[in-house]
C-alpha cells in the first residue's frame, strides 16, 4: 500500500499523445515534448443545464472560481477512467456507465512554467439532479445547474475557468 505522503504519479505523453513509459510526480515541471493529461466534464441534465462547481477557497490556483468538474489523470488511467474518478471525487456522481463523448480536445504547451498537457472535454448527458450531487468540501464549495447562457453570464461577471474551450466543446460562440 502506498504511503499517503507519496506523490501522485502521472503518465508522460509525447507530442503525438503517445505514452512514453515515463512516470513522474504530478507537480513536476515538464520539459519540451513532455505532456500530462487533463480531463473536464460537461455533465448535462435532461433540461440542458450543466453541472458547474465553485473551487474551494484554499486552492493554490483559481481559488473560488467557477468551473466544470475535472482534473489530472493519474498513472495508468485512460482519459475516461480519469474523468470518472475526478467527477466521483468532486461530485459523488458515477459516470462509469455513461456513453463517453469527447466533445473537444486540445494541447497546451507552456515551457516557461512546465505546464504542458493534453485536455479532453467530455459532454455527457445523464439523468441526475442536484440532490444526487455530494461534493467534497475540500475541493468544491458550491454547485449549480446552469445553461450555456448562464455560464456565459457568469464568465462576463466574474470569470469562468476554461470558458473559451468549453464554448468550443459546446459548439457555441464565446
């Protein structure tokens, strides 16, 4: 059994999104040609509203901002496995039996900060209500169901993480 102090390990991918076989701690500054994998979930209810979450205030990056559930893949996980784990951890929802649909994928390369990654944004339609959502208060301080227009309004008012890329995944203008 791994120690709770062991760093979370990630698979490293090459520029063609092939696993290199290299495993590194999650906080490693990646070099040119090294990428990790992130996943995001546009979880849509029957009324075409999306589950959005507000990040905990003690997060090192973007504390208190609104976003959609997601996070980084751990070593050995596929994109969809990572999505299911992250959504379950953050919201308590089980997406494992849902039809995976990658609506948009992109690559980010920031050599200065070593923040190089591929990201998959899934759009998953499923039958759920806010009563089904059980947030991890260490990760999330609020949760809502919002239409694309409401997300746009939130973005204009206070900002919404990944907004432009979410719009691409939804096929709407930012």
